[in-house]
């Protein structure tokens, strides 16, 4: 990632935000603000609307009520790391080609990647520990290697707002630690980071702010306050009620 001084990090404000999927509410009347340069975890039970919330911030899921205000950048300039499960690993694309997709803002969607940009892509691959695997097909990678490749792609986007959806699922502790160090570096450069996570210990260790969500806001504050036992108990109780939904609804709202 380039190291020049970044413009002011964007703020994200949610005003009575409601998001729906197939006419069913996934996120209900959430209000709050992700401050510029903040680092916030979004946690909650399955079906709580966490992933849907990120998609609402990006604009790929339209609000059915309320609004999302992103100050300082266009939504197309948001860096997004999807869940690995959302990717089609059967598509024959190499690690280098996948990572190079992070250059589209500078090369254009159909632009040619010259020697300089190709060098940046190779440097990003090396930065996440995948040097030597540039020509490997994505479908042959382990779960941890795929996450590293996705982080390398995000590295090239050079975005000031980063949305990470379950970035450490099904990867080993060493890979988690190394990628978490990268997230901390990004935030230290002034970027706003919002990450959906399920590992509460990881959240407590690294994330100063937490939004505890179970379709509605349970708590949104400093992490030690948001993850207090009564809040977690309430989220768990609401999560048990979400388990009565059809599996497809839970997956979309997660």
C-alpha cells in the first residue's frame, strides 16, 4: 500500500437504518456513528444482520428505512473483503490476477496493467506471505492462503474505509495474527475499519469499539462496555429467536 499521507478518514453514520431481504427485516432501526479513523468490531449471533449491515454501508443492499451517510468518499472507493464462502473458487483465476483486481481504480475495469502496477501486485503478494504462488489457481489454495490473497487485493485498493466480513474464519492462529497486524497498520495510517467477527477474544484484544447486533442494536460503545455480560445474554436470547427462521434467511442476514 502506498505510504503518502492520507486524506481525512471517512465517518459512517447510520440513521434509523433498516435493511430487508425478501421483505424480511435483516437490520432494524440502527442508529450510530463510526468515527473517522476508528476500528470497530461488529459481533452478534447468526442471523443478526452483521454481513447485511456491511452491504448496506457499501450500497449493495438498499435501505428500506432510514439512511447511511458516508462522509468524505464515494461508495465505489470503499475497500471490501467478503467472506471466503461467498467466492466461486472454481473460477480459473490465478493469485496474481485476483490480487490485481485491487488495482482497478487506477487501471480502469478493462485497463491494461503495466510493469509498474504488476510490480505493485507482486509486492502486495509478498507482503502477505504468498510470494512464489503468483501463478497458482485460487481454487488450489488453502483457506489461509486465500485469505492472504484477499488481503493483498485489499492492500492495493488503498481505501480509506475498510469493511471486513469474517476475515479470520477457518484460518490458523499464526495467519490470524499476521493479518491482524496488517489491519492494525491500516488503522494506524488513519483508515476507518469496520470488521464483522465471531471471535470475542480477538475483539477484546484488538478492537477498541464494538457494535453488538441482533438485528437491532444491543450495544454500541467501547468494547469492554458493549461486551458486558448482560448485553451478551440479551444478544444470545435474541439469537435463539432468530434460529426459528428458515436457513436461507439466517445466512443472508448474518
